[in-house]
């Protein structure tokens, strides 16, 4: 049996004979003495194989990287001057007395010490990739984080209840993963996008504090850093107000960061209304490490002769917004031109700017292709409103759709703020900046569907004062929804739910969901709400995202043991894969493109 993990052998074991297991991280032959760095999940220890023990020495001579070994040996101090302060075992070594190769290894396809390994190679040989110390660290930190969540929830009376992984397909939200039924021909289960409906029914069932660390599934078009299956810390509670819920889970996240990273988050978090976040930062998950802010100038543009601004200002949904970048004149022209191309990704037609070389000189001190189209009065008003000084650059977003202005200028804000220039110019402050964003709109208009859609989900409760607007003014109807944001990422989001049937019906009506359709799709929830449903609300945190941020990983794929690619494929197991004709027949399924299946 193992005495201790290899990476934990330290001075207290000096003079003891220990049994160790692990993998060969490195083997070094130093003219007659062979050194093996033995690695396991806790780290490395140096094993010394001396020619005085010919049997041990001959075995050591044959071992190569990633061989799996059993080592029995005596722990002793390392010779003076050879200590390694970076390792727990850095002051000791193990003089090998018995060496057994438990299993040889092929030569690994990449160096486990390497930094520049292609992601394809890493995901194909994920088992080896996971042996790398950085990946071992990541997954252990994930475990530590999940346990910190569990401890807090346990201490506050929450109980872990499992909900089904096979359920029915319900509308709203992303595309479902479907599972065909063998027994009920032509019927399908869906994998849950979240346990939302079940956790609400658990509230009605009297389990007033529920949680689950649960897998969720969404068959969505995978953007840069999404996974088809991801993990939520899913929470629901009864009889608490929105403020009480926010306070509790802010305390939880502060505690988790303190326990896992030793980091103090803000206490209390700043709270920002959705309208204000959009107006100031063009984003409902603002990165507060960046000091840049927007100033709306739509009111100044009504009478301007510059058509781009005037036309946007004249539209009911139009906006003109300015963002002043201190010291922006240091940016080379080529960089500013590249920003023009960058904002086009977000639907903007271009990017107007004004360089403020010397504001005391009036328009003579300003440099820009658009200055000639703008009056002195307008220019002075813009400089005053943005607070621009000599050496700054003002960027403008203008469009008849405010969403395009927010998206494009919001993305530019992040790009400049997080760039090398932004850091040098003092526009970015390192650290952890958390906040709550509250009072989200209830609905957003879908041109495709020609109706209002739920921004959060159709069970989110409107603010009490906005219930009457559900029919008359859905655009200005706000929800009791709240997101926890950290460094520009939404790490958790939730809402107070509707617990009264009449309010639920009004929301369905606003969403153009007929009573018949509601009954068909959500009847089980609506019926449950009729039996004395308590007021309730909840929140769900993205565990993958939180851990990725904690580890400084570039992608959530680096904190998931066996992730999928952007095409939702597993390169290790080659999933998804074709299945046999017999399996398909049992499921009453015939493929449309038979030839595709035959090729497999």
C-alpha cells in the first residue's frame, strides 16, 4: 500500500522507508547515477537509482517517460546546494531500494511539459493531457470549489435533490437534445436545459431550500466558449425576497472565493439597473475593471447637419453614443482603422471618431474626417459631456437600432480596455470586480417570430408595479431578475418566479402563448401552482465558468475533464457516432440520408 503521495514526501519522512506509486515525469542519467522524477496527482519527488543496487539500476536504465512505477526507498536529505524550493519534496530525495515497472508506456504524442500543444492533440489524447500538472491543478480546484458551494448550502439548510435527466421538451430557450423513446413510438424525451420547472415544483412540494450541482444540455450554435453539456450550481428557495436571495448568494460566492483563492470580493457588491448598465457600458455584464464609460448624445444630434447622427437620433429606437478614450491619440491610425472593421462584426456600419489634439483651439484643435460636418456648438457640447482632454480620442456609435450601438461600442470598450494600450494608459485595473445587474426587461421583440419573447424565461415574475404593463406596454415592463457579474462574465443569474396563476396567464398572453398551448406544454407546472404555491425564487451559477476564471484558463474546456469541441464532438471517444440499423429500427427511426449512414 502507498505510504504517501509522491508529491507530498517532505522532511518529516527523512529516515523512513516509503512505498510510492506514480509515473515517470523525467529520467536523467548523470554518469553512473539515474534520477527519476516520479509524478502523481500531488506533484513530483526525485528518486535516486544507484549502481550499488544492480537490479534497481538495470530496471531504471530501461524506464522511459510515462512508465507506471512502484518505488520502495529510503527518504534522505538532498545534498547541500541541490534543494528545489518550488516543490514540497524539494528538500529530500528517495534512495531507491526496489523498483517495479507496473506498466510501460508508448512515447507520448506530446511533451507533458509543453505549453504549445494543439487543442486537437490535447482533446484526442485527453487522458495524457489530464496527467499534465496544470490540468491536475485545474480539476482539483474545480472539486475544491464545488465542495465550498456544497458546504455553504448545507450550512444554510439547503438539500440536494436530483431531478430527471429525461424529461419533456418545453419551448423557450435553446434547442433541446432529444432522446427517442423505444416504447412510445414517435415520442421523444428531452435532456434538460436546466431543472427550472422541477425546482419550482419542489418549492410547491414544500422543499423550501433545494440545490443541485447538475448537468444541463443545450444544442445551441456553439460560440467560442460554450459546451453542449455544462454544469450549474442550481438553487431555489421559498419565502425570501429578491434582496434576501441576493444577499445570501453574494455571501456564498464571497465565501467560495475566499476559501478557494484567498480573494476578498467587494462587500457589499455594487448594484446596477439593467438600463444603467446598457447606457454606461453597452452590456448587461459590464467589466468594471475598465474605466471607460459611454455618454449618450442623442439629444444633441437632432438638429445636426451630419446625416449619420441626425438620422439615428430621429428614429424611435435610435441612439447616438460617445465614448472618450483618455490618451487615445497615442493609438496609431492603423489601430483606429482596424477598430472600424471590428465594430462591423456587431452590425455597425462604421466608426466615427474625433482626436482631441488641443481643445483650447476649438475646431482647429480637433482632428477627424467628420469635424467639417459638425457645428462649433455641437463639438463644444460633446467635449463638455464626455469630459475629453488634450490627447484623448472620442469614438461614436450611431444607429437606428440601439442594440447595434450597444453591442458594437460595448465590444470596442472591452477591446480597448483589455489591450496592451488600455493597460499602459491606466484604463484597466487588475483584480476581481463583482456586481449585481437587476431590473432586466421582461421581454425582447423578435422580428423573426413577430412577437415579444421572454428575456429570461416565461416563469419570471414582473416587478409588482409593472404587472399592468404586461398588455399595455410590454417594452417597458421590467422583471424581478438579477445576474451576478464578475469581470465582464455573467457567473450566475436568477429571478423571483411567478407563483400566482393569474399573473402567469398574463405573461403567457403577452408572449402570445394561448391557454391551450400553455396547458399542453406547461400544464403540469400550472396545475402545481394551483395548490398553494409559495412565493419563491432562485439562481443558478455556471460552475465551469467560475472555475475557468479562478484558474485563469483560456477556455472552460480546460476545467472540464472530457469536453467537446466547438462542433460538439468528443475527439477522445469519437462521439457522436452512427448506430446500427437494429438500434434505429427498435427506436422507430429511419434516417433521411441513408447513404450517409451506409458510409459509416
